[in-house]
């Protein structure tokens, strides 16, 4: 394992460097710059010989973190890459956008800053691309079974790659014109440049995975006909239905769902013509919701030249440090500092939106908000007498997601939906034989690392269902929410 005294010799945690704020908000390129290799190796050497690597259980993929940390420390990058690929199909993605629950579980975190696991992971991924180690893994033989994967986000792509390598003929259907799902259209380039996806997709095509873009299952090809054509169908459509805010004035011009705004921006950055694009240029932007999607809106609005950016969150401000009542190795509820936080803008908590106010032209001009009150019955709402106005001529709703687009799926295929998600049995198969669901479609909106883990696990279950045995890794429990304890 790693240097047993490394964490004593190098106690300081060195983060991955970023480009200066005034420079990076001028474009949509990656916020981060490449870390010096010597620093990465030194930081990897802080990984303790801790005996019980809690980071394994903190990571939904079960990444072999101590092993590849030690290999990086020794400069054995090719072996580190092999260890990383053994559990993670897309480390170049998770190394960039995963919030790193493994670091919350790092044993060193008991009394020191955790190991920079995410930084080491992305450094390995860069070495993989630099040295052309991304060789296609072509199956030795085809087993004669066919699988359709609906959705090309991280869950669908992970399932497709695993099954292709196991000898299945796999076709991935994507209703958009480009592959990647929200990795492509929902996440801004300053967090994930799209050539990262393209390199991995090229590997998958070389392995034999087939892709069909611009095909909406249920419309262009009915779900029941798709099921009749394939031995198995995997529903990996995500949970794209956004949570709404039904308050007076919601119908005013200038109020948009955050994902509509981000998708248009990402298309424009990709060079597409976007008629009537929602733009923050010169506008006073208010973002409702303080999660990752809200942070993406902050960064995008700054790059579009917003006059001001304000984020309003209905709940209390989370602590920056781990609370005493959430001890290691649990995953603490803390405010995740994002690169967008450093780019400017105001933030207010305990702000409940009461009403949107419009001008004579029917466009939003302000929000009426009140202080959030937590009541004895467990509910919360606006506190009387605390109302105030917040100027806004562009409002973005980043309030999370409620589930799948269920209409045609349930009508044509007969699967059941529970609380907005595809109902699954003990594993990943639905109550419709031969139909499986993974990722956000089955577990709800979650982390990219969970999507990949579920895609891999779902592939194993499909393999076992059709072949009666499987060499693919054993599934993760779809009911596990990623907590180390409890």
C-alpha cells in the first residue's frame, strides 16, 4: 500500500489549481488547469495504510482507491489506470464532476484534510488519454443476444459498454442529436469539455456498441415494438422532469426552468444556432435553488455577461465544515464550495418566494420573497411581515427533479411508476419481464458516480438473466443511498 508515513510528511492538502476568475469567465473552457505531476504524486502519497479503506464504501463504484493512490505515488501510471478502469468506465468524467463522497469517508479525514482522491483520479484519466491507453476492449465472441439501451447518459453508456464487452449486441438510442445525455447538454463545458466524452464514445464504437441518435422511443419507435425486437431493454432515460414553483406570476416572461437555460447555452457553445436563446446578458439574474444545477447557472450567467447574479435558497445555510453530529465516516451535509462560488454573485438563505412581479409588458421585474419559517408541525413557509422585493428580469428555477417522463413508457410498455420513478423488483428488472431500469430513472436524480455504478450493476443482471451466469462485477444494491453508516 501507500507510504505509511506519507500523511505525516505531507500534511497539507493541495487542491487542483484553477484559472484566474477574470480570465475564465471570458470563455467556457475548463475552469481547472492541469496539476503538476510531482504534486499529484506527493498528494497521492498522503493515502494512509489505514487497514480498513472506508473510501471503498464511500464510493458507489467501490474504486480501489488505496491501490491506485500508491501506484501513482510510485509513478506507475499504467498500472494505476488498469486498477481504475477495473471499477469505473468513465474516470475522466467522475474525476471532473463527481462531488467525491470517497473523500468524506477518507480515514485521514478524522484529524487532517482528506486525501485528494478526485484529483488523483482525473490525473490518471489524463495519463490514459495522453499515452493512448484507451484501447477498445473487443469481446472474443458474440453470444447472440441483443440489448437496447434507451438513453445515452452515464448509466446507459456504462451498461452498454459492459454488455458489449460481454459479447452482447447493444444498440443505444438517444432522442437528441448528440450522445451523452445531460453530460453533453446539461453540464457546461467549463466543468466538462465535450471532447472528453467524444474520446470515450469513439472507444465504445470501436468495441462494437451501436448508437442511434435522433430517435425518440415511444414516438419514432414505440416501446412495445422495441421490446419485441430485442432480448432485453434497459430504461436509462434519467429523471428529467423538473420541479416547478406554482406561485402567482409563474407565467410571466423571463422565468425559465434552469435546464432549459443550460441546454440552450450548451448548444450555443457547441456551435449550434439557437433561435431566441435565453441569455443572461445585461440582465439581473435570480437563481432559485442552491444545488449543482444552480451553480452551473451562476457560472453560465457570468460568462454571458449578466448585470448581477443572485441565488436564493429556501433552506438554512449548510455548514462548510463537517458538523459534530455527523462524524466520520458518514457523508456530512455541508455546503459544497464550487468554482462558481468564487466567480461572484450574491447568495441568500431562508428565502421563500411568495410571488413573481411583472411589468406592463408581461415580463418579470422582481420577486416578492419572505423569510422562511420552520413551524412546529414540521412544515416550512414564508413568515408573515418579512416580505421584500428582489429585482430580477431573468429567473431560473433550479429546484431539482421529480422523476421520469412516464406517459408513453407506461402506456406502451406496461411498466409501473412509483413516486415518479420506474418501479423495480429486488434488483434492476421491472415487473415487465426483460425490461430493466437503471440510473436516475430508477433511483431518482443522483450523482454521476451512482449512475455509472447502477449501469454496471444493471448490465450484470441483464447478463445473468439472459446467459444464466455472468462474469461481470456483482451489482450494487439499488436501494443503497450511498451512506457509509446507517
